[in-house]
């Protein structure tokens, strides 16, 4: 049994969003293998934006403090979000900034020359990004900017590994067959906890 935390990063709480359906499919697959699943639904959270270095050094407010315990307890994290203006939605970015407070992802070393301690070592992650543009345009024309920033700037630096990702292009015009195929893929990933 693997402990999985699903971070549904779509900021719109409307239930008929592709990202919500993909997270549900992943959770269904994980349940089939009796993995322990917790969820963080960004759309349901209310929290302030972080504005100062002093805030970053102190623990985050609720509900972030309680939600990041789910990440801490997980062996594997799924992060799913729609691509907005070439990046992750602002609310998801703000969640990661709040969650990182008080050395949650990286802890400073004993000296200025010591590399920060990776607090997420031993956890794996998968990122799922949906977008209206073709996936190949995002990969090669836009250099997968949001994905690279998340994988290198947050997940990789803090010790997550291995890292997997799924880029789902053409999400603006998803027919029933493609939707079912994507949900099937998510169920498989959930069963395998990857």
C-alpha cells in the first residue's frame, strides 16, 4: 500500500472540469489497489497571498498547515492543473508558496556553504498538465516552462524522485473517446501509484 496525496490544482470549484475528473479517475485507480489516498482541492481553500520574507520564515496559516500534513504523510504526490497563460494557475502557485513556509520543502543547513536539506526525499511525484494547445507545441515551442519550473524549482530541489509527468494537449476540444482514454490512463497510474 502506498500513501498518495492528490493535489487538484484547478482553482474553479465547478465539478465539470477536466482536471477534477482526472483526479477522480486517479483516486479510483488507487482505491482499486487499496492505496491510502488523501486530497487537497485548491478550489476549496481560502488563504492569503504571501508578501514578505518574514512570512516565509514562519509557519503558514490554516488551512495550509493542515493540508501540507497530507503531503508530509504521502509516499507519492499527484499534482494536476490546467495551463493558464503558460504557467500554473496563480492560486496553485500561491498554495505552494504558503506550503513551503518554515522550511517545509527545504531546510537551511548549518552553514551558508551547506546545500539545503531536501525535506521531501523518498517521495515520488507525477505532474499532469492539461492545455488547449497541442502537447507538442507546449513541449517544444514553449519548452514546457511551467512543468520545468515545478519539477526543477520545487519538486526536484526538495528531494522528490522519481518524477513523472503527463502533458494532455488539445483539452479544449476533448471528445468522449479521448476523455475515456485519459481517464483510463489516470486509473492505471493510480493503481500503480506513479
